[in-house]
């Protein structure tokens, strides 16, 4: 399982996940900063990828990528260390379980919920 971090996540999360042994890339380190979401969506097509983003449009039924998507609702006002720890726990939890669900929401208190279209 690979992890791709959208550009609005701290590079410290990239380093933390790599230190955990998780194959992780970041939109910035790949040189994809500023590309439109439509182009990013086309690049996130591997089923063995977890894409962490804050963009809710990745949950839209007509534009879903094949990758597992976690939309983070963690407040940017939280200290960076807390945000990194919450994301790290969520990714570890997702890597460690079967993938029947593909879309998730990560709440500010660190709960990883399957996305329910309403």
C-alpha cells in the first residue's frame, strides 16, 4: 500500500510515514504543486494508493478516483505535531484492515469514518 499526500499536508507527515516504513509521496515532492484537481484525479488511479486530501470534491460520485481517499477535517489551527499524529494513526489503521470501503472522512478528533453519500 502506498500513500499520497495532497499539497496542503505538512512535509513532516511525509517524513513520519516514511520513518514508519510506509511508501509515501507528496504532491510537492513529485513536482505536482498547483496542478488542477482533475489532473491529480487522473494520476490517482491505482487501487493500492491511499490519497490524503482536504478537497471534498474527491468524494463526488461522478469524479471518484480508484484509490482509497481520506478527506481530512482536521483543523489547521491544531498544532502541526497533533495533525501529523492524527493522520499517522488514521493511515496506520487503514493500511492494517481490509479495504471494503474506498472513501473516508477523518474527523478533527481523529476518528476515521467511512464516507456516506447523502
